[in-house]
């Protein structure tokens, strides 16, 4: 698991998060794409897979 300053897919940062100073990133188990719940939701933005696991966090900096 890694820490990031923004979502590698859409660029969203934790300062844009509504209720906390961090949010999780999810890694698609089929293609490896990282995304947050805003840009990926329950579907991978690259391949459309619904298989993902939490793989990092974006913290406010």
C-alpha cells in the first residue's frame, strides 16, 4: 500500500474530500489501474472490471 498526494487517474486531492483528510485508492485486479471512488466508483475507468482492492491512500498535504 502506498501514499499519494493525488489520485493518479483524475488528479483529485484530499483537500477536495468532503469529510476527511484522506481517501482510499483502488487498484483494478485485471489491468492494474489505480483510481478513486469519484473517478472509478465500482467500475475500473480503463477496462470496466468490477474487481478491485484498496491499494493506497491520498492524504492532504
